[in-house]
C-alpha cells in the first residue's frame, strides 16, 4: 500500500515532465477531469484497507488534489 501512495505522489512531477516535453497540456487535464475523478475514486477504493466511506474520502481527496496540482503545473496551450 505504501508503494502505491509513493507512486501516486509522483503524479505532479510526471505531469510536469510530460508537459515540458509537449506531450500533455492543461487542456488534456480539463478534458479528462470527469474520467480522472472516477478513476481516482476507484483507485482509492482499491488501496484503502477498509471499506468505509470515510477512509475512501480520506484517500480520494488528496489524489484529486494531486491531479489538480498536476494540471496547474502543466503550461496552458
């Protein structure tokens, strides 16, 4: 579980590198936001140790904030 959290927290850095290479832009994050929310909640459900909604929210919210931080780090094209 700790390895998954470590990999997820690298998302902004990976997005920044891909943005510098010109592979993704802020429009990419905007276009795929709805899909990302569903995917992040699903990922949070997989990595949480319990099945209660409180723990799911505690994991989902930071994942979504990392997604938005990634979108802010990538330049607008």
